[in-house]
């Protein structure tokens, strides 16, 4: 990958049309340390048989800088435990988990925690043409679909992020 290493301000990416959803906490009164496995559980629906769901954990500075802490991606058609392709049914709500991996990180007092949910993160992650083909490089222009995705937040179909917080700090 031809991406420079290190933390980078994400605001220019976030300002692109149709970027996705951005969730922000209130300003933290004190430092907040997290450690362990991070995951986002969402109830989603899509207009396409496949799409990606990319969740990003971001530290938002008081001056507006948005720095990526970590991210995770789930290709929707591989959301099941078997690893076998399972296409989305357009309009049907499905439970989907995005695993970020493990982290030990301290969000600083005065900052905010931000979670972004998008359907892509190119060039960091390979793009998904939303076509449901297992081998995307075989897709031509007619195979590319534009997914319209919905994230549910109601009581029977909640969406949330699990952040294991360290206590006593």
C-alpha cells in the first residue's frame, strides 16, 4: 500500500459526499482508557446483495482534528460463522458484526470519541463493487452496483459499539 504510516487527520475524507454516518460522544471530562477487543454490532439492510460495512474508531480533538485509532470491516456476504457466501436480501434487516481487533488506547480529557460507519475505505481496504461476485476483479462496469444502506437503531434492532473500558484510572 502506498499510504504513509502514522496518524492522519480524517476530516478531508469525512467531508466527501455520501461518506457515511458519524457518531460522536460528548467531550470527555477525564481520560478514558480502553483495552481489549472492540466490535460494532449493527442491524443493517441494503439494496444490494453484498456490500462492505467499515467501522472506524476516531479520536476527535478540541481543534477538530479527527485521528483514526483503528478500524474494522465486514464484507456482508461473509457475515455468517461458516464463512460461506450468504447474500443479503434487499430490504431485509440483518445483524452484522464488525470486529476491529484488540487495542489499548487512552482517549484524552477534552476530546470526543467518534465512530464512523461507511461502506468503503479505499485504498486502505479493497473496494467492494456490491455485485456479490466472489472475485471482484472479474467485475466489469455493468457489474458495479451502488448500495443504499440503512442502519437501524430501534429497540428490537439496535446498533452499538462495545468499548471495554479500564476502571480505576
